[in-house]
C-alpha cells in the first residue's frame, strides 16, 4: 500500500538535508570569524512569554521573539562554544549513521575539552540546537532512553547501517518492540492494520496482545509508558500520515491521563519549536471521567494537587472546546479518578470485549 | 610628666626611680631586659639624628658569663654601639650617672624625655648585678674615652671607677656596655618585634642585632634621606603646670613679669604678655621670683583659661615624611600596595603634634585581618594595643565603605610626633584618646583607605579584563576548530585577531535564556 521507492528517498534526502543545515551553520560561523567578527547565532526565544498557541496547527509554537547568542558576550561564549561543539558532534553521528543518548552527549563532550556541569546543561544545549535548526534531536540521532513499545502486523525495513534492507514483522514477538532509533528510522513496507491503539500502560498493552486485539480490531498496539517520548510521538505521527491509520488513545481517568492524550494530539509547550510531532486527528477515547459514572468503575478521590492540575488544564488553550473541557468539568464535579485496570472488576476481558468496541463506536462521532 | 616627682625632695631622684621601676617598664626580668635594650638603642638613634648622621647601630646581647649553664633569668651583657656625635668626656659621668642631669626646659621632639629611660636601665643593671656601666665615646674620631661608672643612688651622683683614654681609630660615637639581670627567653619575641618595627620607622638606619643565641639579624638602610632634626622651642603656656613654672622662674634671668613671659614661653611676645597680665591682674613689672604659692596656682589656672594665646607652631616637629614612611613599610612588610597620609600640624593642650598614617595591603608578610603598628616619636609601641587611641579609631572604621574585602591582609601604621606624646601611663606604651588626636588619626586613616579603595577597584577591573581574555582564549580556538570541521574548510579561520581586539563587551543580559 506504500510505494517502496519513495521511502528510500525520504530517508536519505532527510539525512542530506540535515547535513546541509550543519554545514551551513559551520560555514556561517567560520566566515564570520575569518572576517574578524565575533560569530553570533540568532534563534527564536524559548521563554514562556514567547510560547503561543496556534489554533490552526492545534499546537504550541514559538512566537517572533528571538535571542542573539554572541561569542563576544562573556556570558554567552561558553554556551555558544557548546552549541558549535554539539553541531560538530551530531554531524559526525549522522555522517557515520550512529546514534547517541542524551547521557552519551554529556559524556562525549569531555573528550573534546568541552565541559557540561551536568546533563541538564547538555540537554539544554541540545534543545537549543533543535530550535536553531528547527529539527527534533532524533533527526540528528540523539535519543532519550527508550521505554515505549509497538506490536502488530506491520512490516518494516531498516535503514540503519548494518541492517539496511532487512525486514521485520512487528507481530513476531508478543512483548512488542522498543520504539528506538532503528525502528523510528525504518521504512514502513506493509501492514494489514486499520487503526492504532495507543495505551498508557504496559499492563494493558500485554492484555491487548493476549486478547488478540490486534487481530480482532486490525490494530497496531503501542504502549506509551506514560507520557510518550518524542520518538513514539513521531512514530504515531508517521503511522497516521504515511499509512493513514487513525490513532485512538486510551489512558487512566485522571487529569494526567487526559493530558497524555492531549500531548500526542497537540504536542507540548516544551517542543513548541518543533513540528511533525503531533497527530491532530488523534482521538482520546477514554477512560473519561464520565466513564467512571457510566461504567460504575471503582475510583479514588482526587487529591488536592490533582484538582489543581485540572484547574491549570482548564486554562490551557489546547483544551478549549470538544470533550476536553467537558471531561475536566466532570473531574471537578465528581472529584474522583479511576484507572484502566478498574475494568477488571467486571472480569479481565471486560475492557477488550465490552468497553473497547463501545468506545470505538463513539469515537466515530468525535 | 616627670617634673612632679622632684617634689619628693627627701629622697634622691635615683632612689625615687628605683622604687618606682614598675612604672618605667622594669617590672620583671624579661620586661627589664626589653626596656633596657630599647632605651639604649633609642639613645643611640637620637645621638645620630640630632646631628644629621645616618645611624649605624649595633646591638649585641650575651650572657654575662658566657659559660654559664644557668637558665633564665640570669645576668646579661647588653652592648649598644652607634656612630653618633659622641659625648664630650667631661659630660660623660653626669650624663650616665646622675638622674636629671642637664634637664632641659625647652621642648622638642625626641624619643625619650630627659634621657630618663637610659638611666633607669643603668640603675636597674647596677642594682641587679652590682656591675658598673661602661661607656666608650669619641667626639673627634681621634681619641676615645672609656668610663666605668656606678651611680650613688642616695646622693644621685656618679662614682667613676675607671677612666682611660685610647685611640679612636677614626670612628666617632658611643658604645655602652651594661650588665643586668634579665630573661631573654621570655623577652625574645618582643625584642625581635621591636627591632623589626624600629626598622620600619627608621628606614634610614642600619640596625645590626646579635641575640644571646648568636643569631645575627640585619636591617639594612632603605634610604639615605633623613627627616631634618627637630628644633627646640620654648614651652607653650597651655602646657604649663605648677612645677614647670617654678623651674622656669628659678632659671629665668628676667626680673619683670612681662619680660619673663616673653622670654620663657612659645609664641608669647611683650604685647601678648601684657594683655595676659592685665587679664590675670598681675603687675607687668613685678619680679617673677616674688610670686607666692597662691600666685603661682592662680597664674597657672589663668594660663589654661586664657583664649588668646597663639597656637603652637610645628617647626619643632620632625615627622618621618611620606617618602620615608613608604620606604620603611615597603622594606619591612613587602606589601602589594602602600598608601601614606600625613595630616597638617595640630595641637592639644599647647603641645603641637602631627599624625602620619601608612596603610599596607597584601604581599607575603602581612597576615589576613588588620594588623596595627603604632609609633610615637619614632618609637614602636608594643604593649597595651587594645587601649590605644589608634585601636579605637581603627575599630570604628566602616570597612564596607571602602570596599575592602573581609579579612583582607592589611597593616595600618600610625605615627604620632609631638613635643609631648599623650601617653596614658608612665610606661609609655599607649596613647590617650585625646579628641584632637583621635580626629586627626581618623582623618588620616580615612585618607589612606580612600587610596586603597581606588587601588582595589583598579585592580579588580584589570583582573576582570584578564579573566575575560582568559575565557576568550579558551573558547575562541574551540569555536574556530569546530566550525572549520563543519564547514569543510582547509585551514582554521584567523581567530587570533579577535583575541587581540579590545572590544570586550560588557556583561549585557538582554538575551538571557529561559
């Protein structure tokens, strides 16, 4: 269903594209120095005031405020150097087809006489480079620790060195596959799936595999492991964009669960400088606050900080309209929360046999 | 200060001083040794300075019996040799063997008052060891005389045990050899501290000291410029007391009051004298010797009350001078920075004085915290620092105002010169907090601190530029290297031009990240 030739092109042109960005940046800095000027780099400001909600994109974006980081400013020269070093470092990574974790970056710096006080500082510079290049760190082969997984009938073809051309069906192993660098960059070859089910918890992921949800509903199952890492969000977007699969999200019935769904759909404020990490057409199908009443689920009272979180989310522009405000109001009204596992009250398969089909039906009208 | 003592006419001055030796700094064997060394050394300096001779003073202290195994206290021999003017032989016996010999009623700045300290040392040595003091002196460098002298304490008269004459071999000056019972082990630290400080305040002197352990300590002359010798002046009316007045009257050849006053007092002429005598109600032509006890009391009270005497002038003072003070401080403390402040002459109770303050910062010798060195008429004051007016002034300084870092290594040197130093006690170790003196000290310390503040702020800005350049030198080569690799260029960009440029921008914070 996807044309094979175009996939290869996509992958290698993407690499070429980013390498050009690195080179352009290096050349700019080089020639400024050579002309006797202190080099400087200008990029959008990431301060809270400059993060604004774009209604059309349905995500946060950076405003027009920008920051000039000049090597002439004594307070900037260190982060400036770190930024240039990082560009140099990831350029090598991309060139050699290697990847690195955030932690690796922190330690690698020491080999070049570059010091970061702690990983928080190196993470900050990595985000700076994302903003400068308008690219996610995964594009320059820097990944966080992976923890989310995918399972289902999807055949992929690796593009990472040493595995090029090798294919794998993601239904071959019932524990699922880590969504890491090699999977994130793999091309999609073939699938029989008609939807993607993203669930918040590993327990439910395993239940879905055991109950053959992938066969019964023709679904790919993804465990987001709480708030999904960017590579997982990127994967969800690709499944949606490249394979036209609808994305359905299942979380606990509390404000944090609702927000996991929201970040998958509309992105986070922290990634306001990035695109292609959202799935605007994604659907949150549960567990809603109103489901606690409807299905008489066992529940716990909301704590004070939970209620505080609900009030915060109510003011968030991403939550305007739809079921989002409505369900937040339900939490405030009943002041209770529940979990995906609560359906076990009606038997272990109640969630797959009864709840899931009902919610998928409702999703059509969302 | 000492004049009142003469009233005890029943006992001789020698006896009086011996009985009151505690007051004069001879209270214990260690203190006595220290005071004796000090008094003889200071007499030597005076003997040079009064005649404009750059002092070369040699001091040696040895156990009197070189082979003794006794522990302290024991008998020591102090030898002090100078290259001063020498003493005419006919004056030697009385100069060393009679208390109050040559008492002067004119005033000038000198270290000791009436050479009392030296005689006290001789007296103390004689009492504790029963040995005469030996003096060798030559005025002309041709012939030298040696005297062995004991003091007849009850009669206050010298007893010459031996007198001899021999060739001087070209050197003028005086050598005093004095035996006394002392405790060098206990005195050692003070003695060495004393010489170190003395060297600081007499930078034009060569001082050589050999201690009883045979250790040689040399303080070399750091300058050949010596403050001009002080001039003698008549006493100022404000400084008079009953006894001093009696002595003046006894000594005066004038037989009418107006002439007595104009010839005996500083800055008093016939006109001022007449006005004052009218004020006090005495006949101008009265014979001063006819004044009764009551008249004298009345006269003294009026002298102190009368507002129209002219202030004393400072020509009698010989301050060390900025240059000399600076040389002395640099020589002995090796500081990173020195500031010196000299105040214009001022006066208290008819005695003129000048305050000089030095401030030394940093270097290898000064420890952290504030160290005070006090001097009066070029004498180091080592005891009772906490009670001194200088301590009070320094404690009241608002250091923050001068941006001096906490516990910064600082030495403050205060020098007060006056025809009469306002010592609080006879021991001559600390100064009373006379308001005039306190005010002048405060102003001088502040002036020196302002100079330090300026220096520190300059130093800070230099350090800042240096620090910045260090940062640029560290990072610019790295930026050059990484950008070269990224761009694929064949050579490094010419970044050294950026390091040479002085366009180092201020720390602007307009683009801080969040």
